[in-house]
């Protein structure tokens, strides 16, 4: 019989092969993840698993402190939550690929990723991302986001589908090559047999979701692929194409750092939920779920 998502004290003690008294001692010391509901202790099983794995002997040693940096892909809701939660993370969002490299090199504590793998029709596979060598890798679900075509308000050119990108004179805004949406765009072009070399690309890449939306609003491009939240922020038209998974990658030990715990504590607030609804294009029903634990 599968274990429940939340364990009682007795179930946690049996799961950890400890006496209940020892579990209470760990709670009083503040070292084991738990929540108190109407005076009763409950232990989130996923967090207990992470807590256990964090104490594995033989995990990679830390040679120097990792800077408290959130790298990788930009996400408007995540950026806002980092600032509002007081997580004290510096933001260095220059695309999913850049974030992965900074995480591997120890130059970032967290990396936001949303890489589409066309071959497997899936998102954020650690092996394909180049993260399979990290024995303490954890991926936490942040949100499902709606990706689609961003267009000038009222869509004056009547663009409606990916094939319309190939129409003569249509200027296409784009991100840097290692950005997550660039992987999605290349996959969509290949699926619809569109030759990328024949498209009219904007002269300069946009370095964030907001930059791409702004380029369209200012008339530097006619269309681009991006998230619904960015379209709404700039008053653009939006045509949905695909729902994606946006995850946060980190080393297991950093899950328990104060910065991450402040962030996770804040996302349970009503204020955060209201912000996600106001931005639009977000499904946060799985936020905080451990989707990969090496």
C-alpha cells in the first residue's frame, strides 16, 4: 500500500526506523521538515526523502560557498516572488542553457529551466540538459506556463498559426540560442517543415521574455514566441501554442538553504496565488513538487 503524502509522527518514525521520541527531538531541534496542523505534526514525505538524501555520506564535497544566485530562464512570477519573499537571491537570468552551465560550475545556487526535447516530447530531462553527472540534483516544479505567439494588439496582420511566420515581410522576434523558448521554436519550425533560413529574423535577439514582448510592442518585430504573462504585461495579443513545464534545478543541499525555504514558504500565501492569477498563463497546481531527485 503506497504511503500517504503526509506522514503522522508514528508513520514518520517507522519510515525513518527511529523511535517516536527521537522524531520529536528532531522536531524540537528544527532539523526535520514538518508542519503543524491543529496541534498535530505532519511530515511531507517528499521533503523527508530530500532531507534523508541530503545527509548521504559520499556526496560531492563543497569546495567553496555557492553564490546565492538564481540563474537560467526569466519568469515574471518567479522574479516577483524572489523579491517579495525576501529570499535574498541575486537574479541573473540569461536563458536556460546559461543557467544549467552556471549550476554545473557552482556559479549559481538555482537555475530556472524550460527546455523542450522534441525527440522525447518532454521537458527538462536531466540527461539531455547535461545534468546527469550531478549526483545530488533536484528539480522542483515551479509552474506550467502557456507558450504562444505574441502579436501586436488587435493582431493587425491577422497572424494565427506557426505557418504564418513564413509569410513574406513578417519580422520574427527571437531569443538567444540557449534560451528555452528557442528550443521550442526550432522544434515547431521543424514540425511544420518551415526553413528557418527563409524567415525574416529581428536583427538582435531579445534577452528575456519581457524584452521580446517589448520589441513587438515597439514595432521592432511583428511576432515572437513567448509566454502569456509577458504578452499581458505589454498589452499584446496572444495565441496559445503549447503548455510547458518550468522547473527550478538545484543541488540537494541548497533546497534546505534559507533562501529556498523563504521562497517556498511565500508561495503558499494567498497573495502569491492572486499574483499568479493576475499575470495569467500560469498553472501552479504542482508548484513545489519534486519532479526529479538524483
